[in-house]
C-alpha cells in the first residue's frame, strides 16, 4: 500500500523524488522519506506525517545526488514514527531499502541478523530485510570481467536474499558502493519501471513519473531488475533472463491534477458523467440493442454454457458487485454469487464446472482480489477481470476482461470508479441477457437508458449546493443509517462506507425491510436515516419504512425520483430528488447524492477528504 519511487539519471534526484511522492501520497501518508547517494555516502531525510513535512526538512539540505529512492508509508509493522519511516539503512551503512509489502518471517531474519552483529533502530519488518541484504552483499564476491556473472554484486546479493524471504514486497535498493545503480524486485506488490532518455525510474505506480515518460515496463512477480541511467535488465529469481515489454501510458499527467476543484474527491465526483461515457464508448452494438466487448476472450457459445457467475472483490468494488448481482440476475437470468475476495481465497467453496468468475478492482493490484483470481484459475475456472488501470497485475493475469477507462482516481474514497464499475456491470448484464432470452426491445431500452445517464448524472450534480446545506444540518451527528431495497441496498452500504471513510461518523447500511429486525433500536432524534425511496413495486413499502422511522422521531433524508405529488416532502425532513430513469441505471443515479453528502459532511467537520486516516488507495497487503 506504500508508495515507492526511485530515480537514476543525470539530474538531481531529490526534487523529482519529492514531486513523485506527492503524487503517490494517496498510497500512504503516515510518514515519508528519501535517500540520495552523493560523494559515496547516503543522505537520508525522513519524517512522520505527510510528504510536505519531509520536503521541508529536505529543503534545508544540499541534496545534489543524481540517484535516489523515496517512500511514503502506510504503517504495518511498527507505529508512525520517524524511526519507522523509510528508507531503512543497514547498520553497517552500506545498503538503503524502500519496501511496500509485508515480510512474514521478519522475526527469524531479525534474529539471524542480530547473531551476525547487525543492529536495529526501528520496529519494521523492512529493517530485517535490509540487514539481511547487507549480510549477503558482504559475502558476495565482485563479478570478474568477462567471466562469471554479468550481473552486479548488489543485483546478485538481492536475488540471493530474496530466496530466504517469505511474504510480499515491492523493493528498491541503493548501495553506497554502487553510485550508478538501483536494483529492485517484486512479489505481490506492484512495481513498474519508467524508461526515459538518460534516466530511468522505478515506482509502485505510473502516476509517480507519468509527466516524465510514458514508456513503462510492468514487473511480474518473482522478477529482479537492475537500473542505470542508460539501461536496465530483468531476470527471475531462478536466474532466467526476461525480455521486457515496453508499454505506453495512455493518459496525461493533467488527468491526475486537481484543476479548479478543492479536492480530488470533489473532482472525481464531478467527472462521473465523462467516466460513464468512457465506460460505454465503443461498446454499444450498431443496432443499439446490446453491448459488445473486445477483450472477454469468450465467444457466444462459451457464454451460453455458463450456469453461474461468481463475483469477487473488496470494499467499494464489492458493493459494485452486489449491484451487478441484481442486474445480471434480472436481465441475463443467471444465478450470481458475490464473495469477498479475502474470504474466497481461503474457503473451499464448491463451484460448478460451468461457473464464470469475475474479479473487480479499480487499481488491478488489490492483493486479496489478485489472490482470488489466482485461486480461481488454479482450480481451472475461466476468470475475467473488471479493472481501471491498464497494465495492472490483475489485468495481465486474467483470462480476459473489461477496462473501465475511468481515468486516474486519486481520492482514497472511490467515486467515479464505483459508478463506472456499475456501468460495466450493466453492459455485461445486457450482453449476456441478449445472448440468452432478453428481448430486442428491452435491450434497446437499456441502451437508451445508459446513453442518457451521463446527462442525468449532470443534473444530479447541480444539486451539490442543496446537498451541502443538508450536510450542514447533520454534520455533528455521531450515527447514521442508510436504508434501501433491491438494488438500492448496495448503494446504502456504499453510502455508509463513504461517510465512515472520510468523516469518521459511524454509519450502517441495511435493506430497508430489515430495519424492523434489529436496527430500528438505533432510531432516535440523534440518528439520521438516509432512505432511498424510488418508484416501482417497492415504493409504498419503503414509504411505510419511512413512517416507522418518523414515528420514533428519527430524522429522514430521502433520496427519491418521485415528484411532489407522489412523495410529499413533509414525509421526510430533507429530500434530494434525482431524475426518473430506467431500472437498469437507477443505482448509479442514487449513488451521486450520497457521495456529495459524505463529501460535504467531511468538509464541514474539517476532515482531509482525500487522505482519510488509516486508509490508503490501493490495498496491496493482507
């Protein structure tokens, strides 16, 4: 989950590293640090807190080195302190390491290193790794010219060290004896190379250097890399040479900038009309009755054999899968099951041979979802992916899939990626439905609804000021309930999650009908309820739920597509109206108001909406 970036070239490393860390801060912001190598010595600056704290300290030093590594931390082992911040330097002063991941056998490594005379200054698992690397480096002979290994002493030492490591890692390493070289390795944590002219970079995310180069190489698990300013080479841990594939990043740095908005989350909420357009682009059939995909790697006959669909994800993406369950079962008439990816990988869940598995992850690097994909493939099931990040590990390892094309999402609390995932799920439901028994006219109605959706979402966004006023009424409450029926139940879960994530208010999401089976005990004048009251067969029943809350003096914020005649505003304390739309897209319309409500409540409470406490954007550790 941590952000790492390294640079080797002909320009000063420190300014580039600090700028890269600011772009990676969404991956972790407990502490930050950098090490540059100059005049044969390490110059290290690190500080608990945000990158800016460390940057101020770095500005006081003369950091002229043209090679360096840097890190922004999401704490796993050890508290948030200066000592636990990365980079970590071996006790003999020879090796510096930054690390994303978890070294599971760090205690045994630490005991071994102590027995060899190495000392420790932190509580981290990474310091055990850097001292073990120093131990192997000191044992490793220098390669002889035109004989023996062509790889450097540091490179060989890292490879040997990792043979003794259990866990996950994305690593970048400096050595005081090697002024022109960075080495790195990856297992379970993302690592990507930026290939420049007279400079090369290594990072956990392309956003760290996309303004510098758009040529990237994605490392695979079990690969070790050696970088100089003019070249790079990759081998596997078993010493097999790797022929690198250089990819082009398909977005510009401006897409990851805040522009005129106050926060990335606000920007990304308002980018949703365009993100929805992008998810549909090129995926509507010429007769406007169905969807089409280029990357499923399944033909129509394969899909007609599918008897069951399993969706695996974590967090917000799991909520998108719950919406997908309603959509696919309704329009494709296939049984769907939704699993937490973290549970699926450890369960011995029986799956029918005709089960199709989808994994969903915005980053494409979520470790639990990645391992669920691997478990599914290990058991021989066709496994597809819905991801936003091109070239991500899940995208590369799946049998096929669908890119969301939502653009970079920087805010930790997912917004446009969530609604984009639902849009892709709607396209999947339509596509499979039309293969089976969904009528042509119904297919055209769904397509028309999807095509109209960006305009309808824009209309909802015009209510931002109205929602901000509602937020002001409830910002000091300590508990919220979110209630919805059918496809609005997952939106209730997502609304509660958004409020918890960024405002630190306790919130729960439930099916509206389940309120009377326990949660109604929480209803009181200090516990507001956000209730989704949409027209259809559940409308009158949801109104009854509303009256049950009102009878117990509970404040109600109603999100509805009903007009004044159908739903009198007096029934709720506050009303947020969304446009009426086809059933297939109503969940997306219902999502936007709860995103704005959470955003404005958090803002009024003085919370950092883009970097909420204890959270990071891409969860790459268990």
